[in-house]
C-alpha cells in the first residue's frame, strides 16, 4: 500500500519484555486491546484485519489504586487480574523518608556531571527540608527539585536557599518570618522565571506572622521583576482575604500598572477571589474602574466563573465590563 504500516510496541517487543508505565491512565479502549494481546497472544495493526502472533512478557506500573479505579469504572477488572500474576508494591517516597538523602546525593552527582558543576557538600538543613516534604510527585518530583537546586546553587554546596518557597516552612524553626525562611525566599524570588514556580505556595510559617510579613509583601509589589510582583499579589490573595482583609490591600493591587501579562493576570485573579470573599467591599473597585481595562474585564470574567459568586452578582458584574 501507499502507506507503510508501522510496527506497534507489542510487535517490537516480540520475544522480549514490554514495560507499560502509568497503565492506570490507559483508556478503556486501549485496555481492551492489551487484554486481547495478553490472553490470545495476538495483535492486529491499525487498519489491518490480519492477526499477528506475539510472545511478550509484560511489566506494568501505576501510581494509582487500581481496585479503586475498577470501582469507579475506569479500569477493567479482567485486565487487572490478568496483569496481577506477580505484584510488587513499592511504597511512595513520603513513606520512606530515609531514602531521600541517598536519592538526593545520587541526583546531585548526576546533574553536577551533566552541568559541569562540582557539589562538595549537601547541608543537613537541605536534607531535613526534603525529608519533611509530602512528595506527591514521588521520585520524579525529587529529581526535578534537585536539578533546580543545582541551578540555584551559588557555590559548591546545596543549602536550604537553593529550594523553592514551599520547602522553606519545612526548613524554618517557626520563628519570625524574616529569619531563615524569609531570607531564603528573598534570595530565590529574583530568579523565578515562570508562573508555575511563582505560584507554588507560601511557606506555612508566614501564616503565623502576617503583620511582620506585610512590609516585605509591599516591597515585592514595588519590584521591577514581574514574578516578584506576582508573588506579592499572590501572597496578599492567599493570606489576607479573610479575617486579615483590609480594603487598602485590594486598592493597592488595583493601582498596580504593568505591561506584563502574568502580573495583570494575577491582579485579575486577586480581585476575582476578593469579590468571592469580600464582595461588598471590593465591588467599588470595578464600579469606579480603578484598574486598567484588560485586568478589569479579566477580573469580571474570573469572578463570573466562580461558584462562590451568586447568579445575581454575576449578572450585575457583566454590566460593569468596559
């Protein structure tokens, strides 16, 4: 035919072993094809009605609870039993914190070699912060964290200062926020170059010292670095919209003028969230059009998408677009 048929994974693995990662994310249609290949040792290429015999040993892995996925209708029970000839349960990284230091040393050496760097020491505080982290992303997440740490390291040592904000609470002893956690954050903020890292969270210790933190927040809002400004707005949104709310904070956010998309998007996100929590107090900011037009309209859009805004409020907000 004019179109050359390609050999699939089962056909390529014929006579050998096929590793299937994240099998819990496989569609039901694909699961049916895998089940047939395992039960009948036969496959058929896409667009062909001819069967091909294969002899493949399959190793499958998943981070999901497949019994729960079966109950939800997301995974075939017959495929589960067909794969469960020999099962190995590997505990998640957060269940074995004693392994973290060894992994960190391994990845540090690996990335140091790749980057042409030399890492002589890994501080105890750095390891302690890693050991207290939840590690929802397991070893992959740890690998990425160590790689970023090497990028952030100023010398030949990995320290707490190399870690992103969400780790600083784990490394801080709970004293005032302008101690270890805040110092580390101040060193880290100028290096942020993407929204995902910027929005990764606020160290938990800051929640205990909100009054002391405000001076730093306003310094961030006045920064010439867009992601530092975004982090400042995000901190106001996460920590100062409930019992600590002051309309001054919302007014100061509304007055920020920037050509940066990620700053203006965070402004809109802040105002939309503030409307959901402090509707009557924040509404005049939109009525008096205190923001630039783009942020104004985006805030209305995000607020109207919120389930915490009533239908009547959403209807009125739509009349305030400019």
